[in-house]
């Protein structure tokens, strides 16, 4: 599943799954444990890499080519800074959904430290 976000008058498919998070960790040197704290003290580099990898994975699953690099993402945001908030909302929705979906046995997955629903 991916969501289309308009950035500077162009549609970009965005997907935040394991592959995009894997690429983000690879690009930024973060670990899986760091993803819990991603919204806290996020640098501009982190935001640009998160957007880039969300677009790359969105393009991959939608069958589109993605030739963007980190500098081009930053340039896109210069032209449409509100897109940063749009993409971070998609990230929040997709990342949160992964923790609240029911698994195959009907158990509810909850974020670390949260109480599970009964």
C-alpha cells in the first residue's frame, strides 16, 4: 500500500514499510531501536532521507522509476515546504498502523510500552 502526495505540483507515491525504513537506517546510520524516537529532534538530513526513501519505496511498489537523490528532495522542499508535513503525516499514519494491526492469530500488536487491547 502506498499513498500519493503532491510535492511541488507533482504526484509522488509514498510508502513507509520495512524496505524504506531499512534504506533510511542504511543512509543515516540509525538502528531499528532508533526508529521509536524518530520524531524527536529530527534533523533536516533525517527528514530528507526519510522522504527520499519513502518516495523510493513508493515508486518501487507502484512500478514507477525514481531518479531522485537527497539534494533533489531538499530542492523540492524549498519549493513546497508544506510537503514535509504531508509526508511526515503519511509516515506517522503508516508507521502507527503497523503497530495496531491485528496479527494472524487475532492478537493486537501495540507499541512498546503501550497496553494491549483485550
